[in-house]
C-alpha cells in the first residue's frame, strides 16, 4: 500500500512539474537583458531628438547605456569597435513616459491580492509605491511594445494617497527598475461639487460637497504639523507620516494634486502656496483650460486625464478633451498625458498625443511628441536622464516602422533601455501567435 501510494505521488509530482514547466514557458515574461557590453550605432533612420528638429538619415551612437553622438550620416564614430545596426527607413524616438499610472501596482481588477495601490486610512504620505512595484506584471511588456519605456507608479485613495516613484519598464526587481525614488506625494483635493450617478437610466447630477471644508481644515492642520516637523534637525521620536512630507516642503519632491474643476484647481494651488510648497503639479485638470492663465502665471504644470473620453458637461464641445492639450500649451502651460485610472490601457498613451495634434490647430506632431516625452520628464524631474535624445542622456529609445503617435504605423521593432536591447515579447503577442496557428490565419 505504501509503495503504491509512493509511486502514485511520484507520478503526480512529475505531471505537476511538466504542467508548470509548460505554463511557465508560455506565460512567463522574458528575462531582462544584460547591460550593454559593446558600443552600438543605429544608422540610417529618421531621428526624432525632441529637443531639436528631426534628422533624416541620421546616426545615434551609445555606449554603456549613455548616448555618445547624435547627428547626420557623416557623424564620426569608431566603426571598428562598434556594433552597427542598419535601420534605414525606420524612425528613432526617445522612449515615451507614462505618468500617474498604477501599472506595476495592480494586475487583475477582480483579484484583490493583485491590487496594491490603495492603503487603508486617509492620510498616508509614508506609503511608498517604490517597494510595491511588481516587475513581473504582464501589463508592463505591453507598454514596451508601444514604445513606453518609463512609467510612474502612483498610489491612489484617501486624502493623501502616498508617494510615487518612477520606473523603467524592465528589470528583475524594483531595485533594478527604479529611475527616481519617491519623486512626489499625491493629494486628492476635495471637490467643490460631487457627481452622483443613477444606475437605472445612467444619468448623472452634480451635488455640492457639504463636508469639504472640514476635510480642508484637516489638510491645513496636517501641513502645519508637517512644516513644524520638517524644521526640526533630529526629531525624536520619528513620525513616519510627517517625515514623508519633508521632500515636498523642502522643494526636493513634487506635490501632485488631483483636481478637475477650475475652482478646485485654483483653490488647491493657493493652498499649496500658503504652505510654501515649491513644486506643485495638477493631475486631472479637466477644466484646466478655464484657468490656463492662472496656471501659466504660477508655473504650474498639468498631467491631464485620458483624452479618449466624452466631455464632462452637456454644453461642452464634443471634442473638448481632444483640444485641451493644445489650448494649455498655447497659454504657456507645460502639459503631460496620462491614462490615470486605466492601467491596462496605458499602452495607448502615445496615440492620445497624436489625437491632440489632430485636434489642435497650432500643435504640430513634433510638438505633440513632447506631451509623452520631454514634458513628463521635466515634470517628474528626470529630464537630465530621459525625455529627449541628447549626448549624455540615457540610451532609452525605440526604433519604429512609422509614426509613434499613429496607431496604424507605430510598429516598434527595437527598444533599448539604458543601452540594453530589451525584449518586445508580451502576453498579447503570444496569444496572437497561438490562435493564429489554431485558425490558420497568415500574415
């Protein structure tokens, strides 16, 4: 009896291992590449440096993850000791940047164990997205396939959600992937009005938020306490919540304020100014165009919500969200794009910039490109590393067949993160190949 049981157990273990091995071979994300070991030159493509005009038939050279040269076809470099890759007819862009996203912090909306972006309680600046970031997420490779190589993992919920960090979209763990730790604290400004929805007829109505002043008073007291705490050289005991605010109050980190309505935006900015917060960023900003002059005068950048949506008000133009980036840029406001609430749609970020260019009279495609590259890099404080293709910056870039802002032609053929040639495989491509074979479809 014991021998039979042992034999059966051995067989079951063997079958289990085979199944796991087969599942892992199909479903597991590819391993990150080794760091760049040899200089690389991409030759013949149209280079879009963002910081300057496009270079037709250009050359970009990088070594040890850093760009060494960007220029025309006659740009000199050591051809003998450099790996030369012919990319004639292609386009080279800096890797796009996705701010204000929960990518890496949530995986499956219906599985609670995969959700790690919302902490219990109302005031949690000490909650760090940094250590919650999951580099094994199946969503992250889909970003790389669209040319998005940088993402800001952002907490949500409560009044003060926590502290975000900026990551490269490849790495063994968060220590490998992080580009900037604890770049800012996230505050959800209490709105002047709230929207209620009727599930029976799908209508909505606006209602004044009666309890908002009490919430604002709570925030006022917390910021006063945090300011007093920040003024102490060696506070004892250490208060984790107040300590997490020091970067914001000392001007080393951003205060990201989620606010949508014009009145809320102005009120939130003035609140931050009263507490001497130097770096304020408005996130959402659905009515930011109504206070564009105010934002420009106070040098407040805006990270907009997703554009591919309906307008908020019945009397708005139907294309109001599409034209919003162009209106803000024309007023002198620095703007970045996001898919704030839709982590699985972040792969479509670049196409929002393309939409903005199509619906803004004075916004040319090369300027629209800044909405997902240079502007978010500046807002997140990482523009000395990424956001444009310049000598001395990270070789974080993509090679595409066509326009990166166009859904039809943005076919990413190569991606480099700090010079390392990263895999463009993802779960959706694997599923495509699997079912293409099943149904006999051919390219």
